[in-house]
């Protein structure tokens, strides 16, 4: 017999008509004996409410630098020159590289770091693993040096949609500052010739993070959590001539609300706004992040429209409201800016993916953007003996890219057959007798649907990191595509899950979205295993867009994985394992 006790605490809520349906008032009455209640997640959407406040302010004519730029793209210009201090910073990087003290930067990254100091808007496309955040960190220090040598103050806000991404970008800035300190220690003469020593003292601040930042980054608590006589975060930031502030869009809103509770707009705290992972940030979020940007401030937008967009489920093609079609608030900031032909920088080399995966994505995806996407990485899994020929074929060390095709065709958001099929492979990858890959950096399992994720997490508890209090998974090697974006693992296994042809067509190509496959394929450093029904590779749709999306999956099998490694039956259904190398794929394209 199973039993459980739940403690429910009723709280007041501040919702009402003023929130325009984003925040709801509480019903303050005690629970009654004998009545069955349903516990639902909190319906309040404070983040949505904040976005609504920002949008209403813009409609009323309140100032916002980003909004003004989007309404006047002609003013952007294409001046690729940098400030003299930026150019000197880049020259210093060249000097350290020539002495063997620093790695090289591809041409586009040099342009990003040393140029466009006078451009109001700069757009940077970084395909998976190309070091977007790392390069942005060097660009931030180049901007700081440009302002220092020009005798100007400069406060840089670095902002991402999520706390996790904002933490990554802020840590990259900390790491680059440490690298600059190391370069000074190794060659003081070169450092003094090209770089400003004040760069090493620039405060790095992180506003209201979920987790405490590492040493070297100042943790700013929410203003609402401070004592009444404590300095407001806005005052702390204004107290520095030069600083870097890591903050989410919601953190920006709270920061301004804490200092100016009745006047969100028109406070120029920020000179340069860096928006990273901008392909996931919609326009209202971006406007919220830009609230503190000065009237002449610069916006640097970094992202990749070939990866996952903002998660807003709606059939926008059938949307009848003209305002939605006119303003496209559902699109990402990155996509919106691309339409206006801004100064555009594109990265090419990936430092994460195996060369085989990068070659496929380069040929099938990024060549359409004019990007010669590639990788020099050729690390492979070591050879391990396994008595099961299916497992041995899937983990063949000579084939970094493997597609497992099966004949099950009746599943929608949950696929027990794929679970049983991948079980021996996962257990061998995770076991000490096999590869001993852990759940944090070694092994990742990517799925499109939460139902499949829940089933796999329950079946493979060893791939979950449990919360010590609740006993529930706090972090798992098994997650959805959306939550894997930005992550990486030594080995990635994808369970496509969907096999019912009717469902695949009815779900408007959810699984077949090429951005979903791009993210899934680009997480693996040494081995990528995709498990999918034969129905996916033979799907035909009369819809032209969906047909082209399905073609990407077909090419993954036919062009990228032409070598049959094993075929047979598993649980009464036909299964085939196909493998590909960069050499084979190049020959078939």
C-alpha cells in the first residue's frame, strides 16, 4: 500500500483586472473536509505581465532605444570600423598569439572583437559550438578598452532569456578577464604595450541569479530582498565608470522597478547591451532587456536562427489578427533583425562537434546562410567489446554518426519500443564495465516529448541527479530538445519517439522542424546515435514546407549514414544500424 501526505499553504495573491489576465486573485477560504480538490500549477504569469507593461509603455510613446532602432533601420549604417582602443586590443591579441601565448581567432571573430564600435546594431550568427559567448566576452573587453582610451564611461549589460545562459555568458567574461591577467603575468611588456591594465579591475556584477556566482563576480541580491537602508542595485551600477552586468530581462525589470517603482522608462544605465541566445528571445522580452539602454547606446545581438526559436505554441500562419501579422511579436529578436540587413558577422568553425556531424549540418543547413560550417574535431569513442551485435554496431568507434532504424509505427508522444531498444546501449554507456559516462557531461538522451522523457527518467534513475530533499530529478541526462540547447555531452542519443504517420502529419511537423534536429545533432562531441522509426524517413506530405523538412531526415540516413553496420530483429521488429563518417558523407554529397 502506498500513501502520501501533502502540506498545502494558502497564500494571498495580488492579481486582478489590472493585470490584463496575467495574474489572478486568490480565493481565501479554508479547504473543507470531504471535498476532492485538484492541485494545479500556479496560473500566474508575472513575466508575461511585465512584458505587457513594457509593450503598453511603448504604445504610449515611452522611450526605448531598441524599439527606436527597429522603427528606423535606415539609421543603422554599416560602419565596420572600431574605436582606436578596440583596434589596439585586437592588435594585442595578435601579438600574444604570435608569441604562442594565445590561440588564433577566425577572421569573423577578429572583426567582431575589433570592429563595429560605431555601429548602433551588430548581429552575430554563431552555429553550434562556434564559441559565441566566449567571443562575445573578448568583444566586451575590446569595447571597454575603446571607451577607456577615449575617456568615456561604459557600462555593459549582458543579457540572455534564461538564468542558465546568462550565467554561462557572465562566467565566460570572468574567464577572459582571468586569461588577460595570465597574459600580463607571462608577458608584462606586451600587455603594457597593447592592453589597458584597468581591464583587470572592471567589476563583474550578476543581478539576482538563481545560484550564487563564482568568486570574482559580485552577487547583487534582488532589491526586494535587501534591508530598507541598503543601496539599490541601480545606484550600485551607476557608481562605476566601467562595469559588466549580467542580468535576465526579468532581472532588468525588477532592477528598474526597485529604484523607480512608478517610472520604468528613460533611465540610461547601460551604454552597450549584449543579447546572447537571441534566437530564443521574443520582441517584448528584448524590449524589456533594453529598458536601461541609453538613447545612443549600442545593441550587440548574438544567436542562431537555425536553432530553437521562442517557445510559443500557436498556428501563426492561420492567425487572423492583423496586428500580430504586422508586428510579429512572436518571432525572435534575431529573426526580426535579420530582415533589416544589419551589420552581420557569421562564425564558421565549431570547437564542440565531431567533424562528421559538422559536415552534415554544414551541407544541409548552414550553406543556405553562406556559412562554411566545419569542425576539426576527430576524437572518437574507444573500442569496447560487447556480446550483443546490435549494441556493438551502434557503438562502433569508426562511425561517429549512427542512425538506428526500426519498423515500429504506432507511437505518438511515448514510445515503449524505442525505450526497450536503446536500453542496452544506454546501460553499457553508463556502466563501469562499459564507458562509465556520467549524467552531467558524459551522456545525454534527447527526446521531443515530455512523456517519453518521464518514462526514460523513471527507467534509468542512474542517469538522474536527484534532489536530496524531494528525491525528484534535479538534473538529468534525459531531457527535451529545448532544454538541451546550449548543452553538450561526449555521447548523445536521440529517441525520435514519434512513429505514427498520421500523428506526424497532424502535429504540423513538430518533430520534423529542422531547428529541432539541428540542436539534437549538435550536442555530441564524439558520438551521435539517432533512433527513429522507418516511417519518419519515408514520410510524404503534400505540404511543401513539411516535405522539405522531412527531406533533412531522409538525407541524414541516405547521405550521411550509407554504411549498413548490422540488421536483424529486436522484439519481433526489423532493426537496421547505419553508420557514417565524414569521408563517406563527402563522397555522397
